C-alpha cells in the first residue's frame, strides 16, 4: 500500500466505490455530485474542480446531494459548508468522509447535527473505476437535512 499517497493531499480525486454509491443512490436518489470530475461524476449534475464547488450555493440545488470531498487539509471547509447548507434546504446532503472523530470539525459540525453511520471495514476507493488497496482509515457516512 502506498501510504505516502493515501495520507497526503497530493491525490484528491479518489473515487467513491461504485457499489457503495449504487446502494446509497437506491435509497436517496441523488440529484447532484458536489465534488467530482467529468470522468468520475456519480450524477449527471455535478461540480468539478473548475466549478469551485465550495463557492457554489448548495442550498439552491434541488433534490438530494452527494458529497465525497477531497480528504486534504481543506476537508473542514467542506464539512462546514455541508452543515451550513443543510440549514437552508429541504433535501438531504449525504457525505462520505474519514472517521476522524477527534477533529474539531466533527465536534463543531457533525455531532448532534447529523446522522452518522460508521462503515464497517476499510473502503477500497477507486481510481479510473479500479479499486485500490483498502484505505488506511475508517470511513463514515454523514447525513445532513431537516427530514432525518
């Protein structure tokens, strides 16, 4: 396993495992993928790096939103925006992030503000649709929204 790559912010476009997304999409019927590339978007409607998703108004988007943000040092900004956007919308926002429950953003924006589902085992994120080695960290699904 290339731990240097997995722990660094050098590669920020690891793809959600397709089987996980398919399972979640059956339940939530996502309208938007908030952090993708044109090649790995999980929804027809999506924001790429060029769209600068963090500068977009997510609260104005229709339907349920999917977010597997870059796991760089900016992750806290994605979590904050997801929480704040959920306060002004009727749909759900489901986010896949590392389960780093000791971080300030978990305490500030997730605990007591979202539904949390810890994923058993380690996910195998994809690159070009091909699964990698298991991630060196546990993952969690965070669901924000008024209708929880």
